[in-house]
C-alpha cells in the first residue's frame, strides 16, 4: 500500500478507501490510485483485513443437494444478496446426512465465516450453540432448527399439501395416495399432516397402504406407487411430496393404460410441457433464499432482533394431471 500511495502521490488512507470501496475520494484520485494498483499488481490481503476488522466477508450455505433443481434459484438468491453486501458465498451439500451437515457447518465456522444459512438434514443443532454465541449469525431455511432457538424461513408445507389434496378431492377422488420423503424431515411430516387434514376435512378415511414415506430413491418410490395402484381398491390419485418423488411417479404412470390423477409438491422443469401438464403446489425458492439472507445480514449488522419464524405461502398451479377424474372402468 505504501508503494501504491507513493506512485499515485496520495496518502495511505486514500489507498485504503479506494481498495475498500469507501467514499471520500474524487473520481480523478480514484483513477490515479487504481492505475497504480494495476501497475504494481497490488492485491488486498484479506487475512490482514480479518485480523483488523474481525470479519471475513464470507457466509456459508449448506444445502441438501446442489444438483436438486429446487436449490438452484435459492442458491442464486443467497449469492446475490451476499454479493450486494460485499460478501463471498461458500456452499456445500449435506446429502441429507446429519453427520455431514454437522461436519460442513463446523468446517465453515472453523474458517471463520461471518454467518451460516442452513437447510438442515438433522434434528439436533445444539452443536451450533457455541458458534452462535461466538457471533456466527445463523438462519435456517426450508426446515426449522432442532433443539435450538434460531431464525427460520419456511414454506407453508402443511397448507400447500392440504390445498393440493383438497383439489383432488374436489375433482371427485376418494382414494388418494401420499408418497413422501423420510419421516424425520420436517417438510415431509408437515406435508403428510396436510394430506391427512384434507382427507379428514372431507370425511374420508386413509388406509395405511395409501401412505408411503422414505427415501426419494426412484426404485423405492416406483415400488410404492405400483403398490398403491394394485389390488381391488387402488388409489385413483397420488399426491407426491416433492419434485423428485413426482418425477418418478410420472414415469410409473406413463406406463399405465388407465389415467391416474397426480399433484406434486414443488414445481420442476418441463412440468408444463408433459401431456397432461403436471399440476403442482409451487414454492418460491428464490424468495426463501432472499428473505433468509436479508435476515442474516440484519443480524450481522448488530441489530438486536427477536428470533423469528417466517412462513411463505405456496400456490397451486393446475395444468391437467390434477384435474383428471377418477377412472371408473
């Protein structure tokens, strides 16, 4: 910095202001300093900056699976808000493994990220309490934290599933199957609760064979779907608990002679181009990410805020598959 200051004919404070994007420098002086920086190949020493300011200008994001299309818009929204605050985003996938989630979170904390945004795989997050007390701002997204008090930004999984199943019931269906994710996952249990509530609202029973929770592995989901469609009283409609489940159910139904109605939770690419188009309960992952990251930076600003749980609405998109009538042939 001394070399840059000497070449540009300015003081060290002026160089610091230019490097850190601070006000108080005329355009002409900034141009002269930038030319000196370029000529000398100067690069800011972020390690020294951390020691001086106590902040790394980085935030961590722990997702379930970076390959899942649901998380693409969420990841992008988090990155854009972080960038607007001059922060770098570091992310990783937990693969729905609580141990891997913990390992990633603590590794990011060891690298002194300023904050964490976590889509939890586990249901016990007490391991983060020391980090949060040490100043690591933490916000949970899509699912709440387990056994700690922390901000959470969620979608209305219960209400969305209840509305999606009610839509099938309004179309004349009485035997409706539910295929969801692992029962330890908050969104899976909330969507199952919404399914059961809609059936109860209509005075309809739920047979044990109509409900299947577990891995979203295609083989598991396909087996569950075929089982529900077999026997003397097969289901006439299926409610799929997330986009990966929906895609597998679509493949199974495509091979069947008789139509079966389908509503899926989460939209997915090309859902509108299938015939019929797939009716979905849509979330807004970009807004989930944006709201969560805004909350994170509010905490990082030092604001004394109460812990909040924000629940964003979902909306039904009818495209044809959820409007198929019960097959009576």
